[in-house]
C-alpha cells in the first residue's frame, strides 16, 4: 500500500481518507442504507490507519535511516583515509 498513491503527498492522503471515513460514517448514521456502506467504512478505516501510521512513523524513520547512512558513509571514508595514511 505504500507506493499505491504517488500523486498526492502522504499527509494529504491521510486527510482525504479521514474525510472520506467521516463522510461514510455520517452517511451510515443519516440514511437507512447504512448496511451497504459498512464495507466502504471498513476499507476507508484501513486506509486511514495506514496513511496516518505512514505519516507519523514510517516517513520519519526513512528520513532518519537516510541520515544515518550518510553518517556511516562519511565515517567509512574517514576510516579509509586513516588506513591509507598509516
């Protein structure tokens, strides 16, 4: 699911899915046709949770891993220069 919606930012996806879930739940409360909307509500609930987890945890983790990889590459190059000088 992480690469499915590349046309929007993850934060706007989470807002869109949350808004869609709220509309679905509102439609379930206000109409007599709430039973067919249950499947849509379950799907939107899953998409909403996944999008908010991505925004809150996965994206910051990837950014932190990238910065750590840069630090590792820098340290490895420093080690190579120290080994070369000896």
